[in-house]
C-alpha cells in the first residue's frame, strides 16, 4: 500500500516567477513582466490600471526573477540531488513567439527549453510543462485585446504545435493553462485582460475564458495527434468551499462558489458547458459563439487528468458581514477552526483530502497535485542555512492527508509537486520575502543579493520523503 511506485514526486515553478532575463534570447515583452511590486500591483493584476510597458516609477520583480535562465543547470542539479522524479515548469510564450503572432518561432527560445529538458532527463526527472502560466505577449494584448479575441485561439494552436513537435519524446505531461479559474479573480495577471472604463467585466472575462477553453481542447487534440504518448491536463486553483454554518443559505453559497471554479474543469473534463453555466450566461446576457467544429473538438478532446493547486480550503457565508481572510487568488470567509500563515492563508491539511475526494467524485479522472506549500519569511544564518521546521510540518501534514486519500479513499493520484522548491517571486505580492523553497536564494525585495543558492533544513527532509516513497515523513 502507500504511494504508487511510479508516483511523481517533485516541485513546481513558473517561468515568470523565476527565469528573469526578460529581454534575453530574443524574448518579447509579456503581461507578467509589467506587473509592478508595491501598491499598484493589485489594480494592475485586476486589469483596472493599464500598464502595458515598464515605467521608471516602478520595480518589476519578474524581470529578474531568481535568474533561473542563467542558473538552470545548477538548480536542476539540486532538484536531482533531492531525488525529484518530476519538475513542473512553464514555457514563456514570448521566448517562443516574442510577439505571439509571428509565423516562425524563435529558435533561441526553443533551444533554451530543449536544453533544460535534456538537463532534467540527465537526472531522470520527468518534465511537466505548463504551456501558459499567466503569461500573454503584450503585442497580443495591444493589437488584439488578448484573450477577448478569438484570434488568440489560432496563435495558441501555433504555439502548442511548435512545442509538441519540437519536444516530442522529451516531454509527455502538459498542462494547458495554469489555474484557469484565475481569469475571474486577477484577469490581467491570469490572462492579460485590461478593461475599459464602463466595460462589463463579467462578460469580458467569460468571453476570454471561452476562448481559452476552446484553445485548451484544440491543444489536447493536437498533443495526442503529434504523440499518442502525450498526457494533457487542466489546472485548477482548488480548495473546497465549506459552508460557514449548516444554514441552507450558507450551504447554497458554498456550492455556488465552488461551481464558479468547477465550471472550467467541467468543460475541460466533460467536453460541454454545464447547464448551470448556460443559465448563468443567459441571465448575464453573455453570448458565446461556438462553431460546430469547435464544439466537436471540445466534446472529443477532454483532458487526460486533472491537476490542481491546493493551499487551503475556502469558506462561504450568506452573511456579508462575516470576517474574511486572504487566500490563493481571492479572499475567503475566515474559518474559525483553522490557523493561518503569516500571509493570512489558512492551513487545512484535511481540506486537501476533502478537495481531492470532491474532484475525484465529480470527474473520475486521475488527479495530480501540482502546487502545495507554505509561503513564509525565512531567516538564514551566515551560511544561508534555514531551520524551516514550520515548512516541514506544513508539508508533512499535507502529504499525510494525500496518503490517506490514496490508501483509504482509493483516489487515483499521479504525483505531487510542491510549489516553489526553490525560492522565487510571489505571484500575488511580488515579494521575495514570501518563500516556499527547500533551496534558499539570496535575493531581497529590492532586487539586491548574490543569488547564491543554499539548502534549507527541508531540503534533506524532502529528499528522505522521496527516497522512502512517502513512507518516512519524520
Ligand atoms: C498560485 C500560482 C503560483 C504561485 C502560488 C503561490 O496561484 O499558480 O504562480 O505563485 O499560487 O502564490 P503566491 O506566490 O502568491 O504566494
């Protein structure tokens, strides 16, 4: 019993949060490059403050990341030392197509990723590639309005065709869009959407989501055609919504909140729009075009597996005066039974088991946890060593819950990649201070530091977890 023999243990990063080198190798400018640190970050991520080019008044942490672009060999060697069986990373669209609408890809970008994948293979690490982790070329936003425009489907198809062809045999696991439900909460960060004053944001968000969903189905089709060995997954920012009380009003609120997220996975996993969504679109006067061909592609090309990020459960109440707290993607009602992290995110290991069961009951497809972890402020000693027992304890409890889900509930789980195995820029806050890694990176919130990588206490702990296939968690 316990974890399957071929369970994919590893870690997950995203190009925009770690690569840096934003103007090297022929790379073009993307939305993620121009999301500033500081107080303007949130309005920009929401798409309400237009920022399509850097200015001198802001700092843009993604431009430097942790400079993985120049450190990937060293970083992957450390992942290899921990015994990773899988490394989830993302492709920067603008390294492959700097503007997004070129006919021919940028060879330097392709060569960079090819070398990175070969490096992984040296350590027997299976790459898991997120095709789009929040990034959209600025040119596509300026010229076409980003995902508001159905033309993006064609550009995305071109992108994926290039990737599946070039990396055939090197990569077998693909995710089409990271946290696809993020488009509803942080639409500029999640999908490059910028709103005009007075624009109906709900309509625009669902229109853009519709195009992403069509693009995702096409990608699944193309992936299987190019290499039948390819496995394609969707990716949800997950976390079951509990009702604050047993008042049916609260229960309904919780169900409604979950549907907001499940909507995306319902389409990607079942191949059609669920009835509750169709009714919602009618009420909101949202009209979505679906050609017979796209409809067929959607029906026939559902995902092979369902991946998710899990940081915490959520909670909902019909009473708007109940206290809220921060969480991944959006705030949630504070659950009085849970402790929170330094950043206010609630900690709920059993919630992982509940979430996994809920997803498995609903879809009956293999699941893959591709993000989980604790963002915390670390204090390194003079050698860069961090005693991060708090991180070990968070991960241990979540791995235990995951084990129960497999052993006691029979849920099919393909793997577990922790978020940020190496410290990287925080997506929500732009900070370096909010760290997730087993590997410490000497870099602060102002962009100062040597970029030196050092092992934290959790490094050896996770190595032991993997070596024992999840049996030794002490
Ligand atoms: C998810 C994103 C990641 C990552 C993570 C942690 O929403 O997919 O990119 O950053 O959350 O969030 P944060 O960096 O805000 O702590």
